């Protein structure tokens, strides 16, 4: 962006009335107020603004009386949240950051009345600009405008020092490059590699939040590649790092690493669960690879089972919620299904029962991404559309899918004279197996007769497949 061609009128028009209101109040009280950081950057890029940051020379104490309502979270660090015109503005007093002893927390917050000091503490040049409504120019002491034009992430000042002060910046650099589709300037990139180990000081939650944003970007592969090249990936996702160069078989054009990245790219950007499942679906391939007849016939039996376990471990470590961990690892576990149009209704019902109806759209999205990330076959999407259609058709027929949906229950078995206990589950599960094949059997009298027959055969006395912990994926050649 040529500093002389910035269309400030456009920026002014895009600034919401609430921001004007807050700035106006501060000015009338004799203060200065600027739009700073990400919101100014995004306004200049014409991107939607996530959060509105204002910087001012007034202290929180001086600011409070100016507004009817303020939220105090962050006041200790000089930030007040001011609601205005339907949005909330983060109003932060100009500050410098003193010493950094642990690379994580500034030791203290020191206010300053000098805007340029405040801009100097910011991470990247494109985030270190300021503008106040009505002003004829942008305050840009570090060349942020030209870096915006060059699409370049460049640290403010000496990059190594900046990453040592605050190791979170390592990930912010990669994340912003990914979100904005920018390059990382060479000296900044070199410093990322040198200082990568500092990431150990960053909490799992903050790593998670940055990774989440990388995965929600249009093309996560860009960020993941940067993470690997800088050595950051080995620290936060060593399991994925280990897939780099891991060979596949003749069904694939890429190694496991690149296939994983392209699968994540192809998954819907607004679905974090499917994006993660896409990234991790083949995570256990290096450990499960076995030679087939010839190099290109390699097999990966059971990689979905071990992969689900690894996925769970990784996502727990990153402090994703239990629900997210379970949904993602569940998709990894089931990603190898092999749908054929010949599947009978009962095959569809078994599939739905194994996967869970609510997970089927995600699983299909994962498969479509997997196909797109494969780089070899053109990939016919119609069977997946057909599968979804079949699932809907079969569900319309209102088939029984779990023991709870059976027309009889435990009390009926007691009435038949059976003793309560694990035998009840065995009989009900055996009945369910039959109902899956013959939904018309799910009717009280028929089931009672069948239950009697099963009990006469002693089915209730022996542990069944469910109790033996059966399950696990199909052992098939890897095509998924
Ligand atoms: P986004 O809102 O899209 O995440 P952002 O750049 O606005 O991007 P915020 O976390 O909202 O990021 O921070 C606002 C501003 O504060 C940044 O633009 C930057 O100027 C400054 N900043 C944030 N985090 C750091 C940091 N770790 N080190 C230095 N400056 C930072
Ligand atoms: Mg922001």
C-alpha cells in the first residue's frame, strides 16, 4: 500500500459510529484516541474487522468518568471495554512494556503519553500503525503500510528480541501469515527458526487458540507448512511432523504430511471438527505401514483405530473440550468406511448405528475432503451424495437403531421369568441385530416370542460381542 494512496475517506466511512462516539468523548476530555492494531490493518485491507482496538493517552482512571458503562476486565493492564453503538471498544492506555523475564508476561505495565512508544511494543509492522478520525494520514513509524502492500509479516524492531520477549508472537506470525495469505519477511522468518524453542513457554490453551485460527483460515496448509519449516510443528504437533516424507501407496500422489494438509484445505473452513479430523485422519499411518507386494502396495491396516487414539491424545494435550475431542477422534476412527451402492437397507442401518446419525454429514464431508486431498484420482463425489440420500431414505422408514428403540424392554424380559442382570442386555442386543435386518420384527409380540427362543438357546448366559469390546475398523486396503 503506497502511503500516498491510502483512501482515508474510505477508512472513515468504514469506521462505525460507536468508534466515532468513543473517540469524540476522549477528545472533548482533552485526550487523544487512535484506531490501532488489527482493526486498522483490516480496515486498510478491506477485510471484516474482528475486534475494535482504540489507544489513548488517558489512563483508566481518567477514562472511567467519560462513559456511562465500562467493563473492567483488563483494567489492570490499562484496558477498559466500552460498549457503544452496539459494539464493544477495547480502549487501552498507551503503554510500554518494561522487562520481560520469562518470555511470557511483561513484568509490569507502564503507561506513557507517547503514541510512538506504544506502537514500538507491538508485534508486527502491519499491526503497529495508528489513525485517528479526521487525520490526514496514518501514523506509521515502522513501515506497516508498505508491508501491507507487499503482503509481508515483519517484526517491529529486532525480530529475535521480539520473539524472546514474548514467545506467543512465534505463532501469531504464522497465524497472521496464514489468515492474510502474507509471506513472512526473511529476517523475521530466520528469527522464528532460531527462537522456535521458546514456544515451550506458551500455554497449551494459547497454542490451541492459534492452531484453531490456522485451521479456520482459507488454506491451513500454508500455516502448517510454515510451522514445519520453522521447527514449531515438532514442538506442538510432533505426531504430524513425523508424517513428513512418510510414503504412501499407489492410491496417493503425496506423502502423508502433504495429503493431510491438502485434506484439511479441502474440508469446509467453517467446520473446525471436520478440519481437525481431516488433518489427523492418517496420523497413525507411519506406525501402521507394512510392506505389501512391492513399494507401491504398502498397507496401513488399523491406522484409523490407532489414529483415533493418537488424535484423542493430541487434542486433549491441546485442551480442546471433551466434546470436540470425542467428535474428532470418532471421525478419524470411522473414516475408512467403504460404501457401495449395493449396500442393503440393513447395511445402511448398521452404518448409521456404528457412526451415529448426527455424525454422518461430517463423515461424508471428511471423505470428500480426503478424496480432494489425494491428488491422484479425479474422485467421483456421487457415491457420497448417494450414501447421504440412502441414509435419509432409510431413516424415513423409522427403523429401530438402538436397544432403546426396541418395542420391548427389560421389564418384559422379567415378565418372561428371566433374572435381571447382564443377560438382559445380551438378549436385547441379539434382538436388535435381527431388527436391523428385518425392521418389521420390531413389534411387541414378535419380539417376545423371539426373546423366549433366544433365552431357550441360552443366549443370555454367554458374553456377547459388545461385552468382548468388539469393534474396530474394517481391515481393508487403504483407499481412504
Ligand atoms: P486479530 O484480532 O485478527 O486476532 P490482532 O492483530 O487485532 O488480530 P489482537 O490480539 O486483537 O490481534 O491484538 C490487537 C493488537 O495488539 C495487535 O494488532 C498488536 O498491535 C498488539 N498485540 C497483540 N498481541 C501482541 C503480542 N503478543 N505482542 C505484541 N503486540 C501484540
Ligand atoms: Mg484484534
